[in-house]
C-alpha cells in the first residue's frame, strides 16, 4: 500500500495544541505554550517571549498591518509561520543604538539612511534582520512570525498567561 | 592522535576489529555490541549502538550527556569527555558496578570514529530513518565512509547568505524527502539593492528541512551571538537519550513528537510531553529526554552556546529552569 503523507503545519485559524502528562514534575518547568495561541491573544507586533534562555529569547509576534521601524546593534532573524510579510530595510546613516546595546529598539519615526531593498516572506521563510539596519514589517492579512532575538526593552514576558501550569 | 594510536585487534571471525580505550573494550558480532569494563559488561543491539555512536561522533559529544541506552554513554566536558557505564543508573550505582573514565576529546573522538567506520557496512546509514536504509546486521560487508563522515552543517550567520552554508536542491543531492512531498518549495522574494546582497537575505527554511537526508541531527541555520537555531527533521526514535547540562528549547514546526522526560541522574520518569505544530517547550537542565516522531517532522532545536553555562548551572548561579512564574 502506498501511503500519502500529509505534513501538518499550524496557523492562526487552525492549530492543535499538545500537552504534558506529568508523572513527577511541575508543568511550569516545561514553559509550554503554543505560538498560534499566543498570537491569537496578542496585539499587532507585540513581541511576546515564547522561549527564553538567559538573555536570549524567541519572540512570537502577531503580524497585522504595518509595524513601526525598529533597529538593533546585532543580527536578528525572523521566520514566518503563517501569512505573508514584507520586510523593508534601510541602512542607517549612523547606528541608532550603541554597539553594546542588546535587543531591538523602536526608532520612533522614519529612518534616515540608504534603502537596502526588501524581502517578501511566506510560511516557512526565514530572513536576516541585519545589525544596524532599520526594518519594518507589513502584513496585509494577519499572520504569525517568530523572531530570534535578545531580550530587549519591548520584549513582553507574560508566562503565566501563555503557559500550561 | 593518529590511527596508529587507536587500540584495536585484527578483524575477528565476523570481520570486525575489537577496540580498547582505557578500561573499556568494544566487540561487535553479527547482531550485538559487547562492551566490558573493569566492573561489568553490557550487550546492546548493534543497530541502536551505531545510530547512537553516529550522533555522538557527528556532534562532537554534544551538550551534556549522550546516553546510548540505560547503561553506556558519554559526558562532554568540552576538552575532555567522560565515558561511563552505569553512572546514570541507580541500580548499577548501588551495586557499585558503575565505571567512568575521562579522556582527552581527540582520543575518544578518534577511537569512536574508527569504530563507526569499521562497524558500519556499505548498505547501512546510521543517520537515516530505519525506513530508508538497510539493516546493519551480519558479517562485515564493506563500509559506508561517506555516510558516517558527513560534514555537520553550521552556518556562521544564516544559511543561504552568499559565502555561508548553501541551500539544498535536487542538483546538490538533496531531493525532497518522501514524507515531505507536500511541502511548498517556493523561495521568498528577495530584492536587495546593489551592495546589500549579504544583508538582504532570506530562504525557505521549511523547504530546506524537507530536503534533509538525515534524522535527529540538529544543525545550525542562524546565529544571534550564542543563540543557535538548530532545526532538524525527526522520524522514528531519537537514537540517544540526551541528558541536558543547560536548558534546551524545542519549537515544533510541523507534525508531532512525543518526548519521554526523565530525571537526568537517576532516569526516573518525570513527564511525557506531546508537541504539535506551533508548540514550544523547554527541556530543563536537570533532565534527560528521548523523542518519538511517528511521521517525519520538523523540529527547531534552540540552543544556547554560552560555554560558561554548564559551570554556572552546576554552581547554582543559573537555574536549571529557564523561567520562574
């Protein structure tokens, strides 16, 4: 018999959440959440930590409309898990943050510098958010992305709301 | 270390050499590996042993403990490696049958590589899904050096950036796996302006993973200082039981994996974690875990490569749990 395999990805509108069967532990130790569930309860472009390892985080983001311009002194990475997201880049004339500042910051306005180009990402696509560039996301329909980042001023931690306990 | 430093015998009657390292001795026959040490002995299926050995060699002893099974394994001290029998098994410890020896990493690495190369026959690939390779059993029948010496992929910035690790394609020998035939292969629209080709970059991570020819083999696709995205494709059973020396995170990108979680030191069961697409979970720094993936799935393993972490955790300066809430 030939088996036809179906790969199951998740989306905002269609996901199944797993779980934890505790034998001798505390479910909080596993910090278990679901990115789509988190995005369903997030504000657009809110950077909600879904994983944290010392200063490093993975942020789950509800992609909806156009984000503010942000920048960061180090590389970050974005991966789209649902929807389509355009990312625009501008090479800043001068870095907006000190070289030792970790985590991204909002620019608070339009960037001043040289346009670098843009990418359009769909499900499963990953892009570099290069150090000292300004970047802005646009999603014409609501989607979900995750960001490989360092905990910054705007990282939101609400573990008790999002995790199994 | 050179090949002449590896302690081995001429081929035995099944055609395989026997190897010694410190007080440990390794022998294989048609079906089993036989391991002896000064206080005991152990027998395991050669199938499971070679799959575990392949990971330990390819990962250069990985982060923390690589349990081949409930008796034998290694602990990485990043410069030296402990090889142990019964160390993380309560019964062996109580019976005082456990044994540990420490080796300089190159010494144990070269011995393990020699065993893997000698004991892997031409039709067996220890990295492949059991459904995609022949069996490892029987007398010596050639070798499969290209399979057991695959280069571990480790991007310095991100896969696909000019000069960094390459994308996978049919032409480069990475066809789409049979279980990922339905994964879209479209690439992102990338429009760098002149001069910014190395900074405006993107790739299809899911397509890249759909073309992986190995299972249970995390490899680095993007790097944010010590934050390492190490996605991998999983099918059947993780051939080792990984004991953490730091917190490790899993993001399930597709399908489903069930994790058995046990106490790192005793092996006592602690939890069973079922992860589906979009689920995120931490593996604390005081556990061991083994995964089961009924269908080939995509798993983002997220590691923290901070070399000081294990010592800070062992001294209580960092928690074994990533978050308190």
